[in-house]
C-alpha cells in the first residue's frame, strides 16, 4: 500500500527506539545498561494503586466524557491552587491520555497551516514533529551549555516574524534538566505580552527539582500571562505513573473545548481507571514524591561527578528532571577500529556496540554535540554503566 506523505516523513521517537533496541539486546542475552528511558524506575505509590483497584472492583470500567471526569478535574484544580495559588474552573481543564496526547491535541487545536512555533533547543523530541503534523513550522532557538541551555529575550526577538504564533516552554527541561528563575521568566513573559503570543508551558517535571530550587509556574507570573498560557502537566513523572497515561491542560476554555472535540473523534476518553488513580495521585498523600526526588539527586550528584572526571566529556549539573546532557563533541574526528566518530549518533552507536551502554543521541533533541543519559535507573546500573563508558573511552583515547 502507498503511504501518505506525512507517514513517510514522520520520524519515530528516538527515546522509544533506543529503549526498544536495548531491550531487544537484553532479550537476546546481551548485558546492556540502558540509560534511554524517560520514566522513573520507582513503582507507582501504593495508595494510588489501592485506590484504582477499588474502582475496578466497583465496575468503573465504562466510557467517560472525552475530556475527563469532573472529579479528576476538581482534584487537578485543587492541586494547582495549593501548589501555585492559581485558580481554574472545570471548563478550563482538559484530561488526555498522557501529556504527549494533550500536547498533540493542543497543537491541532491552535495551529493553522504555516503558523510558526518557537521551540527552544535542546527540545523534547516530539515538539517539532507534532507541530509539523499540525501543519505548523517549528522555529528552533538554539541554546548551549555555556548559557545553561536557556533562551533569553534577544534570542526570541531574533526569531520573531509576522507568522509567529506560539512559544513552547519546557522546564525543568527534558533533555537538559535546566530550569528558569522568576526574573528569567518575567523577561520571557514581557516578550510574550508585547508580541501577543500564546505560550504552551510543559511543566511535567515541576516537582523534580534539586538544591532548593523552587518551581515558578509560568501562568502564575501575572493574570495576562495566565490568560495566554496553556499549562501542561500530568502524573507520569511526579507519581511514577507513565503507563497509566494521564495528562492535563489548564487554560482557555475555548481551546480546551476544541481539544475535547478532537479526543471525541479520535481516542475518546482517557482510561477510566487511570482517571480514578490520578485523583488519588493529586489529592492523596504526597509523601513519596520528596523521597523519589532525594534519590534522584543522589544519582545526579554521582553521575555528574563521574562524567566530569571522564576524558573528553563536559557535563552541566542539572537543576531538575532526571537527565544529564553531556557534551561529547571532543570525540568528533576520533577513530576506533575502522570507524570515525562524526556526530552524536556515531558516539551513541560506539557506546552501544563497544560498551553495551544505551544512551540517546543529542541530535534527536536538536543538539548534535551532546548525548542524553537518563538516571531514572538504579544506582547499581548507573555505577556499572558509567564505569563501562569510562573504560571504553580510556581503552581507545584516555
């Protein structure tokens, strides 16, 4: 059969591809350390699982409203109010099948053909692809390690055209772990207001911050910014519920109504039981969250210390999320066996083939000088994986 042009041009998710390849190698009996996963390695907290089981037994297994049940919307409203002192109503909340699905519907609801969307790089791999699917044009704002992978007003001004409609923010960032303070966000907000832009603020890692950093929610900056921002979040990272597939958007009711209509014609509702579980996640005990963050910080400290001791690698210490994004460009042009490393994909293949360590090439995130390493895995695997990286680099070049 002949595929559509879109299907031919659409790239697979690099993070899912590398994770699948590592799992295939493990299934074949190869001892691979996987640093590709974008999900916490902790189990979903027991109170959430117990709550969900109750509703399985009670038969809450039918269709719900396409945009989510009222009880879950109310629990999200209460959580946002408690965390950020922001007020929303139920018409301003949309529930989707994971934050990725929420973002997909959001781009579909907002973008007309050739609308331009500003996306800071490094970026989460799906942003540009979802913009293209919607008929928009992703405009990439290149950042670097020297400025902690952050955008500023000058970069925004240099990228602005008459077609610019949306700015995508993601902080703490996947893949860099960088975040913004209030002054930096106010500068961005001033640009947004001046140029009448819409902001999609993906804050899925808002609870995973280190060293006393406090998350500033973008719509809390002022009422005008709140009116032009769609906040995206979910249960996947904070509550280790990636497979439950519940995300949400908070913002303009007209936009969210359109998103609900899209779901009604595509996925229908998010899974009923997952919605009930998410109520407990947002409304129940939050005690497991800081425990998880404390463990992530210990892993971050170890992995950054070791990588910065490693020949040829420069690694920024991230403020949040559970990734490091080290610069490996010093290896470009170096030879091993009969091969030459020319880019991040070559270096990724080198680590997988020679050290049996799976990472994700930075080119997939818009930064070919880097690789992404997830530390959402056990300290045992982190120590073994980093040792393998150090050993193979020392073997060839150290």
